[in-house]
C-alpha cells in the first residue's frame, strides 16, 4: 500500500458521503451537523450516509494498526488513517454496491451478508468490536497520516473471497442488534423519547439543562444495553448529547400544549378523528431526522405527512 494522489479516484464523490454529516475536532465536545464541504475541514467526520453502508470502517487500536490488513491477509483498504502519536488507525474499504441497512427498501439478506463480512473482517483485523463506525478519522485532515489504496471500492463478494467459511457467520438475530444500523436505531428511539419528556426540564437554567443531558444519556445507555453487541460508551454519549441539545433548544412546550388543547377541542366539537400531521411533536421529529441526514421523502413516509409539509417544517427557524 502506498500514497496515491487523491485525484486518481474520486474519494469524496458527493453520492458516497452524507450531505450533512456529523463532524467535530474534539470528540469530547460532542458532534455537530455541517455541510459536507465544512465537515471535511474537521478531523472527525461521519462517512456513511444515514441508512446506507458505503464504507466498511474498522478501528484498530494498536501500534502499527495501519498495516493490520496485511497481517489479516485482506486486500488493501481504500484508505487507512493513522494517529501520528500512537499509531492507532481506522481502516476503510469502499463498497461498490452500497447496502441499505435501515428504512424502507432495506432487505434482510444483503444486510446479513454484509454483517457476516464485516464481522469476520473485524475478527481478522483484531479491530475494536465496540466501534460503531458512526465517526471516523477524516482522511483529508492533516492531523492524521493517511495512506490510500489502489481502489476506491470492492464488491462484497470480492471481500468475501478473503473470508473462509463466511456462510457459518451469517447472523440469525436481527441485524441491527449485531452491528448494522445500531447508531441509527438508537438515534430514532432516543429522539422519540426525548421530545416526549423534555418539557419537564425546559426553562430551568443550567441546573435543569445538566439534568436533562444526564437523563438523556442514561436513557441512551439503557436502550444501548438492549443490543446484543452494544455501542461504545463514547458513541452513545455523542448521540445522547446531540439529541438532548436539539430538543432542549428547539422544542416549544407552549406551542405544543396549545396545539394539543386545540386538537382536543376540535375533536370534541367535530366528533371525528383528527390528524396529527401539524403537531409540534412531528415538527420536532422531522427536524431531528433531517439533522441526521434523512431525506424529505423518507421523513414524509415515516411521519405520514406530505413532502411539502416536511420541507416547510425543516426550513423554518
């Protein structure tokens, strides 16, 4: 593996990265959503778009990790980003046929196949099993030493050729419990809980804010424990802090209560079932999902509202 000029392949093609990825220069300070152009100036970045596995990312926390693929008898990764201080590295293989791992259209068989491939690769690399792959070392950032391989992407079947007895490792449990989509699953569960509970903590200043962050993190850790292979505690904290901050700042309790009472009154006078498509709860949910990178179409389908309504909700400030 050797250094190759970035222009020899389009590593940062827009269709292979989130439009608005999470990014940060300090993991302890939490994550922020930015445009891809801005996110690429940060040292840590979300590589995979929501619900889609474009990059198979592995965290090798040991000296010499950047060459772990050679010891594991695997093909050269698309890139390997090394911490210059301790030699720890993220090894990343691009997938020529990205796999939908969550949401409408996701199919069970490809997800199980991908899960088996990544699980065996992780084992051969002796990589961190708790690493969720949400955030990786930005391969374009000067903080890391990044080596680029000869190919931008592989077919899953090509990677499988390096993994004997793969069929024995295809999981029987739900795939989100064994590695795929865990951060998306946790995010979706946590944000639904958050906008139903944040009203108790709004408006009390620093004390209630700290309490809200703490209880959101506790809720995230509790839900994370339901996974057969839980996320790393740092990943859970990043998700919890992002959800807590968004709901605390943007959830309007008075407006939500007013809408609820108006709806209840309407139900009483009209004697009919009303739709919740204009509720603050759904607006909050829409913005959270948009912040996570979901498209207008995906949000509209999940919330049962029109795409124009979602577009209005996610652009209002």
